[in-house]
C-alpha cells in the first residue's frame, strides 16, 4: 500500500511520522508533496518518497491525504483534476471543505473527512471521521487502521464535524490555556514551576482516567470531593460566581460557529 500526503505542514507532518512510527507502512511507501520543498528535506533524508507534483503523488498512491489549508484547497484540487482516482481512497483533513465539494472536483465518491487534534503527535489524539456513501465496509476498516496510528477514532456524521472541530480539534488549545492558568496559580501560592506543573498534569491525567474507567457523570465525582463548608466548595462557588462554566461553554460554541461560517464560505 502506497500512502500519499499532499501538504506537509503541522498535521501532514504528524500523519507522515505516525504512519511510520505506528508501523502502518514503511517510509519509502509514504509519498509526500508540499508547496515549500524545504520542508520535505528531513523526510527525504529519512527515506520517505518525494513527488515532484501533486498529480504525480496521486498517480502513485493508493490512499491519499489532503492536508492543505482550506483556503488552498481549490488550487490543490485544480492541480489533480486529470487524475483517475478509480479505486483510490481520499482522506481529507481540510477543515470545512465538504465531501460534496471534493467529489465534484475529483470525480470520486471514495472520500473520508477526518478531524485529528494535536495529541495525534504522540498517537494519543482524538480523530473524528465521516465517510462518503462510496466508502465500503472494507474501505472503512482500512481507513480506521491507518488513522488509528494517530489515536482514538470516533465516527460522526459529516454535519457534526464542525462540532468535532470545536470540541476536540481546537480543544487542546483551550486545555493548554487552562493548564497554564492552573500552574500560574501554583506559582502564586509559592510552589515552584516544576512542582506545580507535575501536580496539575498528574491531577488532570488521573481525573480523566477515573472518569474513563468508572463511567460516572463528572458531577458525581465533583460531589465526592466537596465537603460541607470545606475548601473545595469555596473554590466551586468562586468558579460559578465568575462564570467559568458559561465562559467555557461560550468558548466552544463560538469556535463551533466559526467552523460553520468557514463551511459556508468554502462550499458555496
């Protein structure tokens, strides 16, 4: 199996590395193309195959990732119009560019859209996946095997990908902001950066693992930690008074609305 990746920016480079690190394919079976040839040099030195053009990449590949920025999608799609996609599978990471739009441009209905997030860098990402009608059961299993090298795969309807973008795609950025604030709180109370950092990261890791294994609603465990007139309820009261819950919900929803707006702009 030959896997092509058009666009070796942040997500394209992560996919290229994870395909090899996850032992999905060997480096020489990963074919790369990118507008800036300079970005391809480290991959070429590591044994990856470099295509001169996007058209050549598509001709040589069985599975093709479209990893360019949404605003560059029309230019990229115009460059591969002459390719006969036949039995090839296309996997797009392009935010807001619909399956319908890709199908119209390449003349194939074997299309998958995915929304990975940055923890995919270490194989711990969350990947939302939506498929076209032309993707068979066998195709879907092959795609899942390939992208599971990035992390945990969640099948969704295409219309829900904007929500996936807001919740898990952009979510790590919001988590990093929250972690940074919690570490700063530790510094303010006199802890060293190193101690505050490890305590917060391990607290988040343990809390997430507890929820995952036990399956309880988060509110149940919150009440376990909260005793009458204690320290925790004082902190929770402050969070509610400052509108933390509403601010987080608004953050996600505004991100979701922006994703919908991009879809509207790119699929007219």
